[in-house]
C-alpha cells in the first residue's frame, strides 16, 4: 500500500498493511518556522508544501491540514463576526493599533438595528509564529445575537471556486504520499466560544437556555455554507474543533446540552461520505463514550497527562472499534523535551496499544512545537516502523 491508500483504508474502518505513522505540523509558524525560518508566514501555499516535504523527508504517511489561506475570512475559524466584508446593512470600520508584538484590530459594525464591536489580536510570539484570538467577543446580549443573525454577510459567491482551486492544487502536490485534510469550521460549541465570552458560555445553558439555544443554532448555521464548499472542494477529511466542550464539563452536561448540536453538525459534515476528525486536545476520558453517539468517524488526539487525561488503553477498550482513534504521543514532554530513549519507549507503548484490530493512526497529540529536535522525530519514526506491521 502507498501512504494515501493506507490512511484512507483506516478512515474507512479497514485494516491496512501497517499502522499509519504521521505527525501533526501546523501550516504556519511553530515547528515549521524552525525548519524553514526564512519562509513568509503569510505564504500559505508554500508553508503547506513545506509541511508535505518535512513529512516526506521523515518517511511518514503524510497528513497535511489546511487552515491558513483556506479559512478566509479567518473569523470563521479563530473568532469574531465577519469583518472582512461590508454591505449596505453591515458597515465595518476597523482601527489597527500595536502594543509591542501584538497587532490589535478593533472593529465597529453598524447595522440598522444597532452597533456591535469586537477586537481581534495577533500576537507574534517569535518571528513567523502568530497567536490569533478574539480578545473582545461581539455577542454580549440577546439583542446583539439578533443583529448578527439578521445582518452578518454570508459566504461570498466566489468562495467555493477559490477553495476548490487551493485544495486541488495541493492535492496534486501531495499525490499518493498521503491525505489532505482541512480545518473545517469548528463544532457549534467551539464556534459559539468565538462569539461570546467563555465565562458566560459555560453557564448559559443553565441560566438562559433560550439565548443559548439561539446562539448554538446561529453558531452552526453561519458556517454551513463554508463547510459544504470545503467538502465540495475535495478534501479527504474534515478536522473539526471540539476541544472547548472538554471532558471537564462531564458526560451528563455534554450529552444533554452540547451533544445534540454537535451531532447535527457532524451529520452535515459527513453527509457526502467525507469523514470528520473530532479534535479534543484536552480532557477527553469522560466523553469517549459520548463520541459514539456523536456519530463521528474519527476522534483525536487522546493527549496523555499532563497535557490531557487520556489513558489510551482504557480509551481503546471503551471505543471498541466504534470509531478510528488518532494519537497520542506527547508533542511537548516527549517529542520536544524528551530523550531519545523516552521517545522510543512512549512510541512503542502507544503503537502496541493502538494497533490491535486496527482503526488507529499513530500521531503526535498536537502540532509540533518550535525547538523539537529532528533526532527525536527520527527516533519516533524508526521505533514506530519496528512495531507497525499487521
């Protein structure tokens, strides 16, 4: 099998010739800027090509995840309402300021029904590595939500064709060396957290369920056009953020107040057969069983302590083959900071737990950090290939 065949077989629930071995590399900054320090962080296509090249050089099964350049306006993925467009009833004025290494974009949105404000911050933690955050959320009251529902611009007509061109161009570069995923818009709870303060969101379903229900439906409805267009562009898999409703909320809360909305979105995402990867990079064990009801075909990354709370063996037992599992090598304490012996030990342990009966892809728990030694990655690949065959 080639790498593409191997990864697609696992995503279909089949057992391939061996366990796929890959790494999660962010397509801007972080580890990428360590290997390619001179590449423009805003040259999204070249950065994505570089992600492919790194994985090919390491002899991995390539899994590249498009985010930057595809998710434009970036608000559909990192926060806030759409301030990239102005219309007759959605007049946007943005003031830009700087505070040390942070660029702050404060937007005022004027509509016939009132004015909304939001603030986006772009913090460069090192050259080429930028943290994105909506530091002032635009939805503060039910009236604000009504304004957004009524007036926020929908997806531009040109967007699907542009997305397809970007996806197909990168798939040609990738060929049979792996699969192309996208960071498709988050699940509804994650998306809601980009619009309203998390302090309020985490209790809103108890204090004002009508407001919460309306917010969750809007958080889903506003992204469906983009999700459909990404699917039609030809991605192999959709990566869906599900980390904000983490296991710390508890199974009962998740199942009652969050799961129904997430399930509807996952059904929409997968309706044409493209699998979704539900990404919860924090506490997960309380929700491993709930993800069966979610209906998602793949879950990741089962972050081990101290980054998360995943017990891979126990999770494997609970899942019992109901969905594909991706993970769970600690990218900080093992791959970045660990010794070669530690890398080998943890890699052998994870692949031996995940391999039986298939439906497992070995991967770093999250994206590789700046300062990760290449020798540790080589040890990871070498060890995994000693134990990967079925």
